[in-house]
C-alpha cells in the first residue's frame, strides 16, 4: 500500500467500504439449519456461548487499553464502552443460564482465544484499536445479530436489540475518533493493516463458529 494523503473522514469512508464488503462475505457463512423462521435451540445456545465469551473478553481488553489511552475524548468513550460490554455480558449470560449452560463450561476455540486474548489486547495504538475492534469487529458482531434479528425468541430478541443499539454506538464513535486522530499516511497505514489482520482472523473465527 502506498502512502496516501486522505483526510481522516475520507480514510474512514474507505476503511468502512473494505469492512462492509468483508462482512457481506462473512454473512454468507452461517451455521447449517438456520433457514427456518426461528433459530433452533442448539444454534441459539451455541451463539450465546460465543457472544457471552466475546462480551466478557471485550470488557477486559478495552479495560487494558485505558492504561495507554491519553486522548481525553477516547478515554471517556472507551470507558463508557466497557460498561456497555459488561452489561451485554450480564444480559446475554442470563439467557445462557436459562438454558442451563454455565459460561465457565465454554472453552473458546483457539482462533477465538487468539483474536480476543492476544490480537486485540496487543494492539498498541488508538487508531489500530478503533479500526480493528470498534469498526471491523463490532460491524461483524452486528452483522450476525441483524441478519438473524427476526429469528430470536422474543425475550432474547429484546436483549439483542439493546445490544445492537450499543454496538452501533461503538462503531459510530469509533468512526468519529478515527477520523479525528488517523490523519497521517503512517497512521492510516497502521490502521488499515490492523483492520485487514482483524478481518482475516475474524473470518477464520467465523469458519470455526459455524461448525456447530
Ligand atoms: Fe457488546
Ligand atoms: Fe461493543
């Protein structure tokens, strides 16, 4: 990739195009047995296991990022995001428990553990974090929820609607802060590379997830 001189906003627009086309490919990769009007219970439990793990892990690594977050507006938004992700963990975990499943019984596949416990926590710069997680990852999580929104049982659907509203907010402030802080060719290159890495890891994670 050659160095370019895009404005922050132009950069975010072009990054979103890459993320959305990757997500469209991912939305074609769904577990089998999801064609009916409702998600079968085994798939629901399977998704809840991964979603609960995702939310808890996100709470932890965003917390870790705060130590090296010096921009006041980013600090405030990420701190808010931590509370949201912790809420999502609690809400979704309640549904999981209603199926008699304890989150502690779930061992994430190595692709998921790498993404959530090594890759995201290891991102060093604010622009990499915003691009790879707030924008790429959260758009991916939203993709699954919105694609299947009408298929959740009513109580879970009400939760998923609340989660999805928050995730949209995390993408939105991620875009806003990235446009503000990602304004040099060097930073844009870093953000683009971490997004591409995240998209590749996410698509490997999706391929594992669909093996119910
Ligand atoms: Fe979340
Ligand atoms: Fe989120």
